[in-house]
């Protein structure tokens, strides 16, 4: 009985650590149910961008390292977008729909062969 209880507690603690890692800093990771869901199984929606998370990147870096780096970028992303909108005020529309941003740290996306960086509209 003690072994079963210890096992259940270990599973619960592990689950909580995975959940807290996946949603650290308030980012909500959700399953991608749209196109490219095999290559980009998860997305994170933010006011200025929808981030598509590459399965190959997660596998290459490992989940913990991948999310740690991603969250470091996301922590500043909205402020960066706000700065860009302020700098371009008068040249761009007031309302800009969220951009689609696809991660590609391991250069396996089709566009990686041609471009160093890209985004989808």
C-alpha cells in the first residue's frame, strides 16, 4: 500500500511540474487543430502573434530547454511589438491582426532553405 501511495504522489508531483513548466509566466499552450499540426503540434496565442511551436525543435532541444528559451523570448515579445508599432505610427494601420510566427530552431522548415527568418500573415 505504501508503494502505491508513493507512486501516486510521485506521478502527481511530476504532473504538476510539467504543467507549471508548460504554462509558466501565464502562457497558455494549446493543441494546434489547424493546418501543419503534425509539424507544429502546439500554439501559444498572444495579442500580437500566434506562435506555432515546431515538434522538431522541441525534440531537438528537449521540452524543458525549449520552453525555457521560448518563454525568455515571449516575456519581451509584446513590449517589442508595442515599440515597433510606436516607431511606425503613421506608417502602419492602427489595428494589426496577430502575426503567425513559426519556430524553426533546427532549420527543418521548407522556408529555412531560402530565408534566415520568416513569418506568415
